[in-house]
C-alpha cells in the first residue's frame, strides 16, 4: 500500500477524472502506472 499527499487542486483533478471514467481514484492511478514504460534491465 502507498499513501500520497495531494493538495486540494490535485485531489479535485483526480476526483473529476475518476468520476468521468466511472472508476475509483485508486483504479485510475493503477491504470496510469500500468501504462508507464517498464524499467530497463541491466544488460551486463
């Protein structure tokens, strides 16, 4: 589990985006993380 601190504007943006997509704020964040590039593995 991860806890993050958001200011009022960031929290409002997250709430609106989640409501627009009809998902929870947690699900929205997880979906974003899934779309991030995977870390490069060392090729030694």
